[in-house]
């Protein structure tokens, strides 16, 4: 994992698979920076365990992550203890391409700016 920084917010990125770890505190900073209220991503971190386990483990506590569906059937993984979210490269692309408003839109814009060249996206 390598750490990228944009607007003072650090994001952990796996150069092997193209996935990204979004720590719960980083999610709060992105939303706070843009002045938006918590949305579905923040709510997913506080929700009860789904019972649908992923093979991926949380980078912070090493517990098996839970899978959950964001709007439009984008499946993400979250730490069952609220430490953060994991977005595979394809999931990251789907979030950036899909969301324009609210917390999800702000996160999509942030990732679009951060990974513009890697995801081959237009801003």
C-alpha cells in the first residue's frame, strides 16, 4: 500500500490491485471539507453487520470485512467495526462514474481528482 494525499487527506492505495482503503476519519474529512452531511457511505460504517463476509480483511483490525451494496448495486466492503471502506478498482470507477450529489458525489469527485490518470477519467 502507498499513501496518496490530496487537499490534506491521506488515502491508502494498493498499487498491485488498484484498490483503495478509505478510513472512516478520511471519509469524514472529505465530507466536512465540502460541507456535506453524512450519507450512505457514512451510514454503512455505522450500520449493523451484514453477515455477508468478504475474503478481504480490514487493514486496521484484521477482521473479515462485510460486503454491502451501495445504491445502483455497487458492492463495497466495510470493516464490521466501522474502521473504513475498501473499494476495488472497478468499484472505485463505478462510484466515480455514478455519483454526483451528496456525500457519495463528493467522494466520487475526490477520487476522480485523485486518480484521474490511473482511472483514465475526465474531470
